[in-house]
């Protein structure tokens, strides 16, 4: 059978590559076309129609600036699907783009599967209507998504979370801490990892707060996780601390604690087992916080807390994200004691809820089985 996949950023490329490999095991004659990245290309044995680096535009202003490019990508995706006539279209997150593709595929009678559901449980809940109308099956990676969709009269399949096996695989291949320190010319001191995000705006808002908080612990060495495509000079204008680019996983794994901009990195830190403080500064105003409270449909914003359905890690957001508040929470997780142990115990609870199922294997089983039974 023929499969057409769309992933719009690095983590989606990783998850989609695993799914392609699992589909191949169940369908040895499988053929693929896709919009995505290098990992998908390796798994599929062909190059992307569009690489995700030409698709990842986030934020209102970025979308407006690149609107012609986005519309061109959408047109190219539709034309490729029409020409290829796949047996299935498989979408990975990227709702603004992918839901338009889902509508088109549904219109020409190609079944659509959503692997890595959009975060409509947090905001833009109205998108559930489009998913119910155009998507044949949602393959959910968070257990709370099952109840969310059921509330809207739509049954989804929880297949497990792909990050669990991905992180465990990386941990099994982790190089020794001494090698990591030597590679980056770091002295042998306990590390505080600073993960300020991947875009200039969020790095500029978050890194100064993170650095000021970490600077209050002179016995530790703060190290910044650099984002791909951001030049070193940008960081040097914001902090004096060393920057490690391309090794965020290793940095987290070899750190005593971390300050992490809210996002998927909070889940990775939790699965690695590194205690953390989540923060998101943005403009830092109380008004913005009140607006966010009204827009968000969930009690928490970080994935570890959402998965555990309770507070595991502190969430220091907007006006609450200051050097004083972040350093106070950081002190609790750096030292041995109740605060650090409570977070580690919370991680274990979160892992148990995610389970040990292979998400790509389960998703492939459902998709291939569903297609062959039609």
C-alpha cells in the first residue's frame, strides 16, 4: 500500500520515522511520500517533497510574513496527494496546515489518520469539529486525550507515547559524563541545564531570567542548550554561561537540575529523570497571564503535570517567572531532600501512566489493519 505522511518540525520527523519503520514491518510492500525531514527520508528511502525546515513558521507575525510560502506548501501537498493517490494520509501534529490537508484528502475519499494529535485540549478546542469530520482515526499519545475526545463524542486510540522508547534508547547509548565534560571543556562541577527554547523571541525573554536564577548557585555550572540555527553571538549577548548546541539530551542527562521553557522539553527532562523548574516569561505581564488563563482549557501547561493530572514540576509563568521565584524553586530540587524526591517520585508516576507500549508499533498495527479490512 501507499502512504503519505506530513510532519512539520524536528520532533514530528522523529516520531514519523519510527512509524514508517513500523509500517514497513507490517506491510513489506509499503511505499511512501511525505513532507518532513531527514529521519523520515532515511526510514522511507526517498527524499521529502518539502523539508520541514521550509514549513515551521510559528506565531502570528511569522505566518503573515511567510503566508505565500505556506499557501504554496499547502498547494504542493494537495497536488502530490492527488497525483500519488495514497491508500492513507497520516498527519503528525501541525494542525493549522494538516487540518486543511485532512479536509482535502477526505474530499477525494482518502482515509486520514492523525498520529500525534494537535493540542486542541489546551487551546482552539473548536478544531475537534474538523477532526471528527475529516479524520478517520486519531492515534493518541497521551492518556488524557482519550477522555477529552470522548467528551466530544469521538473515540480515539491511545497507542502509548513514542518519547518513552526514544528516550530509553538514547539513555542506553549515553556517553560517560567525563566524555561530555571533556568534549565541551567544562570543569567537573554539577550542572544546571538552561533550556530557553528554540526561537529568538522566547530565548530573549527566558534566558536572562534563567541565567540570573542559576547564577545564585555558585557551586554549580549553568550550561545553555543552544538551538539549531541560532548563532553563538546571540547567546553571548544574553548570558556569560557556556552554550552547548546539538546535545540537549546529553546535557539534560548529565545535569543535576534544569530550568526548562515550557514545551515538549519538559517531558523529555522528566523521562530522563532530571528534576526541573518550568518557566515561560514572554512579556511577563499580569494581564497576559489572565488572558492565558481564560484561553487555556487545562489546569496545567506542562506535559508532566498534564499526564500525571497533578503538579509534579513547578510552572513559573509570565509575571511569576522572575529570578527570585525561579531560584527559590530551583533550590528545592538541587539539594537532596523532600522537594527533589517528590519530583522524582512524580516522574515515576508519569511514566507508569504512559505505559511501556510501543506507540509506533501500535499505530502501525491500527492503520495497516484498518486499511486491509476496508
